[in-house]
């Protein structure tokens, strides 16, 4: 597994060519997201991993002619897993909710 700093770097590099990019972090019963637009994405990802989350891959959203197109790319550890396509297809079915979440998500460092 890559270091979380490498995953965040990968997301931010991808975000230079996209409207919005997020790391999908899977938990047993839910998915959380670390957005490229957050102030402290590395700290946010580290907190989610410490809580038991697994970074699965990148969701990418591009604006084209007034519409938003979503795509995904699993991280190397998951690219050959059979369930990943269905997982990301399900996330993209909820693209509007994910984008709305990105607009309201603010990341603040956790108090020690």
C-alpha cells in the first residue's frame, strides 16, 4: 500500500486537470471522501485511515459544456478486484450528492 502522502499527491496532481477530485475511503458500511478542494487533505486522509478506512481510489469530475462527467480510477491495490467497478459505479450514481458534499466540507485539524 502506498503512503497516504503519495495518495494525496496523486489526487492533487489529477486535480490540476479536473474540476474536482476526491479519494474514496471505504469503511465497512459507508464511504467517506477526501476532496482536492480541502485545506488539509493529508490530515483528513490520515484521520480516516486511523479510524479504519481504506483508500480505494480516485473519483474525478470534469465540467464539459455545462454538464459534469464523472470517472474513477482505483488505486493499484484494488485495480484487479472484481467488486471495484460496481463499487465506483454505485458512487457515480450518487455524483450529485458527492459534489454537494464537497461544497460543504471543511477540514479543520483535530484538536489534540
